[in-house]
């Protein structure tokens, strides 16, 4: 095969030189260039070597990419912060709604009413009356912040509590006693504040 190719190239070169001979000391003519290209030795490099080198490059690139992804996953959320790309969260603006500050010291009668309120709330929750307990809790908070309005709110809740009936007789007696204590403490404090009875 190689011999045939070389003889073909030789014949082609002879014809080229016969039709257009090259001047001495000049560049090669087109025919001479074609003859040189055809008479180059043929290497036995199979196509597989080129494919192997391409596969090596692709496998190397994939391995490098996986290594970079692994480092990014290990760094996690700290990576954007280290490069300064972290989004700054807007700070919550303080609420403009102002609450009345609770007085530093409550009157002893008010403290007594609040302790009775806490015991009543515990009993109501124990018997599954969460709605009454929530109303009592809200009235107690109002009593801590604003005594005149808190006394009025407590009296309204007490009207509803008088109709509450518990299953156990002893619990019912304790409950009624606590309601009476709360009513007495509220009446005393209303008298001290010179509030009109409701």
C-alpha cells in the first residue's frame, strides 16, 4: 500500500515538473508542494489514541468540577459571606405603637386581686374552660396597666363566672370562694380609687 502511494506521488511530481518546471532558487511551485504532501511518511497512529486523549481531558475536567462542587458544598452558606455576596437582611423597625408602661409598684389590694385571678385561671383551665380563662387573663393584664379600666373589665368577667358550674362539689365551693375574694378585692380597690360602682 505504501509502495503504491509513493509511486503515485512520484508520477504526480514528474508530471508537475514536466508541465511547469521550477526556477532555481525560487519557492516551490504548487505541484512540488502537492508532491511533498503526498510523499510524507504515513504514521500508524490509530484513531483510538486521539479518542483516548479527548476522553482523558473530559474525565479530568469532570473530576475537577466535582472537586470544586464538593468544596462549595462543604463551605455551605459561609461561602457567599466570605466573598461579601451575602444579602443584608433589613432590620425590623421598632413598632411605633406605644403601650402604657406598667406601674413599677402595684397596690397591695391589686396584687391580691391578681393572685386570686391566677388561681381562678388555673381552675378554669383544669376543667377545660379555656375561653373563660383567656377572658380572665386579658382582664388581669388590663388591671396591671390601667387600674380603673382593669377593674371594670374584671367586673364584667366576674358576671360571666358566676354562672359557671363545675362537676365536682368541692371544686365548685373553692371556685365560688375565689370569685368572692376577687369581687371583694376589686370593690376595695375601686373604693380606694373613688370609682363609681357598676
